[in-house]
């Protein structure tokens, strides 16, 4: 075989090896991407008694058997609340339309955010209120659930600290995952680092949250 022919042969074999390696790498990556997340239990929710946007009572027992995502906002919020609600709405739309998946939004401003106000807020953002509860109620009960159980930060701003009149609260902008037993679930990334929350502003964290919800739903079926 002459030298040019050998060069062509080596180029062909080299190309085939590269293609095989690429396919193998893609397959390995796809398998890694579908690996089950570690979702450690971080705590058990206490019972609560609040009221949804339809003026209906809601307690922890009403959510037993459901996988749900929780956050905290207030309807007058001039900051991140609107974006959080849109992201949670997108997440709900991307998940199976089953009664086993719920969203729960707490208000940090229960004196203003009555059921009627929250109902208008939900309608404004196109929330599927058959599977999404916007909860208000006694301030103490809200704080016990939000701060004591979920570990959300909720701080009312003093008048001199407000940039605009409705800039009333500093609050967490995270989503929290709750399983069918009412347990808060964290997650571990590929480096083994534990995360207690899912950052609502991080698209990768929201994708992990969607995967975690699906994983818990699947585990409930088995």
C-alpha cells in the first residue's frame, strides 16, 4: 500500500474512532443526567391552619400524599415576587397535570393579602388554582410555618428603609420541596454539596427542582 493510501486509511480509522468516542461520551453523559438525585430529608413540617384564595381552610393533612413546592411572596411586592410567581407557574406547567403535584404560596403580608386579594393575584398570573394554593391567615401562624419550618427569611422593613412605599419586606426568594409525608427535602449536586433550597432565579436549580418533583412522584407510585 502506498503512502497516500495509508494516510487515507488512517484518517478513516481515526474518524471512526472519534465518532465512536463521541457517541460513547454522549451516552455516558445522558446516563449521568438521568441519575437519581439525592433528596435528603431536612425536617418535618408542623401542622398549620391557614386560608386559601377561595376562603377555604387549608392544613397540612390536606396536602398529605402530594408532592409540593412552596414559596413566600406578597401581592404588593415591587421586587422579585412577580418573577418568582412566573417561574413557579412555568414549573407547574412543565410538570404532570396531576392532583399529586401542588404549589403553595405563602404571603408575608397577611393583613393586606386577604383571600380576595390573593385570588386576584393568582388570576393575574394565570395560576392553576386547582393545584395551587395562595395562603393567608393569622400572622403568627404564617410566621411559624414560613420562618420556623421552612426557614424562610421574613423581615419587615422600617419606613426609613423602604425605597418605595410598597417595599415592605425582605424575604427569601427560594423554592422549597415538600414530599408526600410533609417532609422538607433538600438535594445534593454532583459534587455532593447539600442544598436546602432551590434558587428561584437560577434556571439550573429550577430544572433540578422539576427533576426532584418527578422523582418523588415516581417513588410514590412504587
